[in-house]
């Protein structure tokens, strides 16, 4: 969102936060720390996106830059397949792929909670934010009432999904988002689906973006967004 904001000269705004910490290191064995990834082949997707920058930041904080063999694959489905096939030692995966892998092979498990690692590395000042809603600034300014109603409905939808995972999973399958309601139902409680409007999320997002910026300014489009980035009703 910050990259898009900078690329468009401020023509988009951060509307709401919708996904928090969903990244995990998954595999077999007794790995329980980032230090134990040294020399390992670790698959990840999303080059040039938050997962890459987050992983690089965490490794740098542990003095592991260039000591872990990060293998960038086109998408998380391929990362999951490579892990199940034994082509890699460890995979960096979000939900619901974590649940998918552990269901297919019970020997697979979460080795490291990268969200916990992020919180520790940032001294609890930031969360690993993995998703948000953005909106065209001009549209938002000209359609305040519509945006207000949309956000209200969106929040209700988030609450429904979290409170009714079985029913929500059926809807996900029905609408061909993921064609496996059983998998979705098991994954929903771990998907960190949230709703925070821009003003409520601003403090956490500012801290998050500052960490990314200090680590690699390309991660946020070269500069930190100003206050106009955050939509205000």
C-alpha cells in the first residue's frame, strides 16, 4: 500500500487493516529458532513484497544475512508442493497453506512463529501486518457515505467469519475461492482476519513501515507515507 501510495503521488489511501500475523516457518525436525536455519535451504514466495522484506529483516537482526539459502519460488502453492516433495528443508508459508501442508503430511509442523519473532525484534512496537484495504483517494472524498457503509459491512463480514468458521468455509468453497471447506474451516482461526480502520491501525502501521523503511527503503516505495496516507472519515 505504501509503495502504491508513493507511485501514484498519493492518489490511494490506506483504508483498513485486514490481515495480521500469518507467516510461519514450516517443515520437519527440531528447528525452533532462526539461528538453526543457517545453512538450510528455505523456500519463500513474494519477492519484492512484505514476506521477503520481513524475512530479510529478521535474519539481519540475528546476524544471519547471507547465511540462509533463500529460494524464491513463484507462489505459495509451489512452495508448499516443494516442501511436501522434500525438495527444500523449510518453507516460509502463510495461512491457509500452513494448515494445508500439515493436513497432507502430519510430520510437517510449525517450526518458528515469525510473527512472534517480529514482535520480539521490534520490541513489541509493531505487528507483522500482512494485508490491508486501499482506496482511490478521489473516490473516497466523493463517496464518504458509501465508504462508511462499505466499512461497516466489511467489519460485520470479518466478525461473521471469525465467529462462524464452518459456515464461512462453505461460502469460501461455494464461491470457488478455495475449493476445500474442511481446510478453510481449520485454517480460519489461525488466519488473523481482523478489521481495524485506518485511524485505529495507524500507530502499528507507522511502526511497521518504519522498520521496513530502515531495513530497505524500496520496501515502502522510497519514502515513508505522510499523514494523508491514512483515510479519515
